[in-house]
């Protein structure tokens, strides 16, 4: 018989090894038969059977039955029995005596005993002894020994920790696989110049899920493989991270499966993430079920999601209850959302209270919302520091709002710096303001760059101003007031005018009409003039009148000119004066001539004055 052989390894961080789930468990009848066989051989003096029988009884929790069998096998030189005797004594509360037996087994070559002895010394603060025995275990290929050694070295900041963590992971240790994946994830993020996504180095440390890492890098790809291995062995946080990776990649079905696996194992964050996936897929009811489960387990994000769901349904009391639950779970978004809810209901004082609570906790959007609330109440001095704090914390909206605040005071240079900060972060309106400022300064190249950013972000005003910049560069052509030229193709500036016009920009609509008229497309020109005029553009109404008059519809043209003149358009008033003069309605013509004189501009005032005088003479004749 091969004495001191590892025929039964039970010790695992002070507890008995449980079935891994990777091998089918035998039925009770087979186990009972095997136990009877080993008991028979043990009674006949078979040391190996004594050792195995002791291990079986120990696993079952029958310490009294196991101890004599293990002591007998140990006395006969079986190292596995010595290791398991140490486990038994440790379970009974005699760790020092247990260590004595582990030492005997470890010296005889038991990797499991060396691991147990290393753990014993580490728990007592004797790190040199702990490292010695854990290294003995790890070098024999023991996964638990490799993991414990890696943990010890990592605690010290020893670079060799990674080597042993990888060794443990390669030997099937799921926590090692998870921690190796986290380390690779952090490295991938650092390689991209991002903040590390991991938390502390300890085994229980974890971080938020969902932060972008450098997808596609070798580290990120390897991290995913280790997450898969750990998740496949039942590591719920690994399943959570794997789900997040797949979700970012757009593989939503597989992401959902891993989130579900993790959520069923009790990971609240996975239940919350699964809820968001279901909501995005249109299944709000199922999403609410998982959010509820996560919220009840203390997930503040899920509580906020439930609050938002009830708020959308108009169930404000229930929404408020869940926002409070989120706040109680330590999620500052709960206080911020309570502030939003109160603000929507007109409960300004309470909104300010909740915004302040979240803002003092570092919630940047709450700081911005608080500043807006204070500004609306006339407290400019109180608003400014909160805008500044939110902007410094990275709130793009706050940086833009701070710019508006300074611009209102006439501090244009300071305002411009705020706008530039917001524009650099992609704020559309801030980019527009920078573009306008650069135009005033004569820096057309910089203006165009910012206007393109703002126009691309959906700003109609930026699209119009960009078109105007491009339009001013075009060669001048001789055009009639309505526009007739040899232009037959749309230029880039016209495309930008059209984009602004389609977004409801009235001046752009008029300009698109003029460019269409220049191409000879009267129908298109009339369409855009009419859209602008009906939206309140006096230039659109005036030009539509000109177009209709040219087409022989002077009565309808007069209707649009009157609308333009009533809105303060001097040329439209002059046109009306001429229409009434031709009709012989001299008094009405004189009235509109007087209006044109008052409205101007200078050229119109002069012409309208001559017409008015002529009509007055004719009326007095």
C-alpha cells in the first residue's frame, strides 16, 4: 500500500469540500454500500479503508465516528488521514493540535495539508511561515494553495502574485479566475488611459459594473475568457461582468442569459441589469419583477428604476417610496430623483432640500439642478458656486449654464471659457455660442469648426449660421429680388439651409425659398415661403406676396403683404400703398404709405414719403 498518499482531500478554507457540481453524485444506496465495504476492510486492519471511511464520516459531519478511524490510519502513516484529522480537530475547535497533524502530513508531502498549515499561520499573523507552507502546496499543483499564496503576495504588493493567481485559475479555482479577469480588465482600462475599473485587491473586493474597458485589446479578450471560466463554475459576479461585456458588444440575448444566471444566484446588480435589458426590449412588467427583486436585496439603482417606472405611470407616492429606498441604500440618485419629482409637482422647497442632499454627496447633476432652482428664484450668488462645483465634477450642462450666467453679467471672456469647456465635451448649444463668438472675432475657421459640431448635433441655428458662412464665400451672382440665376445644383450651404429649415428655422426657410427661386423652382420657393410665413416670418410673408404678384395673384399677394406689414415690414407696407393707389383707394394708400414711412428702412421711407405726398395732393385736388 502507498502510505501517506493523498486519497482524500477535505480541507478548503476551514470547511469540507463540497461536490463541485461537475461530477454526478452517487445515490445514497451506492454510498451506503461503499461505506459498508470500507468499514469491513477497516475492521480487518486495512489502513487505506480506515482513511477513506474517516473521510466519508467527516464529510457527513459525524466527527465522533470519523476521529478513531482517522487516528488509526494516521498512526499507520497515512498522510491523507493526518490531514483530515487536522481538519476534524480544527472543526472541534483545537486549531493548534490540528496544525500539528497538518505539519506531519505536509512534511510527508501532502499539498492539502501544506495549504491548511499555511492558512493557519497566516491567520495568526506569521506571514513568513504562511508563505513557506503555501508555496510548498502551490508548487505541488494544489489550486487552493496557489490561490492562497497569490492572495498573500498580492496583499504585500508582490509582483509574483499574478503568476500564482494565474496558476490557481488554470487549475480550476473559480475565484482566482475571477480575480485574474478583474486584474486584466483594470490593465486594459489603464492601457487606454482610463481610470482603473477595479476596486481593492482583496478577494471580496469588487467594483461597479458597466464601465467601458478597452474592448478588443488582448487583455480585454483574455479577461472575457477568464470571466467565462469563472461564470461556468458558478461565480455570480463573473457572470455579471460577462453579461456587461456582452451587453456592450450588442449580444443582448447571451448577456441576458448570464445576467439571469447571476441573478438567480442572488446577485442584485445582475437582477437590476436584467431588468434594464427587459425594459429596453419592451417587457416592462418582467423588468419590474427583477427590479423589485434587486431593490429588495438593497440595490439602489433598481429602486430608482422602480421609482421612475411608477413616476411615468403617475403613481407619485409609490415612486417617492422607491426613491427613498434607493437613498436609504446609499444611492445619491434617490435624493436627486426625489428632487425632480418634487420640482415637477411644484414643491420647490422640498425639491431644493433633496437637490442639496444629493449635491452635498457629490451628485453633479443635482448640483446643476439646485443652481437652476436658485437662479429661477433670483439667487444668482447662491447659484454660481453650485454651477461651478457641478462643472468641475464634469457636468457639461453646468458648464454651459455657468457660461450663460457670466454672459448675463457681461463677462464675455469668462463665459466663452465655460462654453468652450462644454463644447469640448459635446454640448451642442455651447458649440453654437463658441462659433458665434469666433464669428464676432473674425476667426472664421474656428467659427466654422464649432458651427459644424453644433449643426451636426442638431442645432438649427448652428446649421443656419454655418450655411450663411458658406454662402458668403460663394461668388456673387446677379439675382432678381425673387431670384433668377444659372444655379441648377444644390451647394453645401443650401443643404445646411435646408436642414435648418426642416427643423423649423424661419430665416432658413426664407433663404431656402430664395435659393429655390434663384434656380427657377417657383413651386418649391412658394412652399418654403408659405411655411415660414405661416410660422410668423414677415420676410416669408413678404416674399410669398412678391411671388404671388409675379404669378398674377395680386389680391392674395396683398393678404400676405398686409400680414408682413402688420408685423413691421416696411417694404410690405409700401407695396400695399402702391396696390391701393393703383386701385384708386387713395386714402387707404396714403395710410399704408404713412406706415411705410414710419417702418423704414431709409430707402423705403424716402419712396413712401414721395408716394404719400403725391396721394395727399391728389386727394386735396
